[in-house]
């Protein structure tokens, strides 16, 4: 992180999973998935997702977020 810049509370990353593309919102203070949406959708699908898939998406999203910093 650049000196003097503040980290945002939430970061978004795009993750590919089993042929689909998803936007993943990560709460950066506690590093947990806040929302998962199919790309170009406004519907949060985390309530119907398995925890192991959400955890996998968190790892991939964090890799993407830290790569972009």
C-alpha cells in the first residue's frame, strides 16, 4: 500500500469459478466475503452458496486485490 493512502473498507474483485464469472466484495477490515454476485447482476448469492466455495472465492479475490495494490 502506498504511504499516506487509506485502505477502503470494501474491495471488489472478479473471480472465475466453474465456468462462471463472479464479482466478489471483500470486507477488508476482517478479510471476509461480504457479497458475491454473478457479473452484471445486483443479486447477492452468498446465502445460497456453500461455505467452502465462498472461502475459495475469498482466497482468489484477495490474490487479485493484493496484486492490484
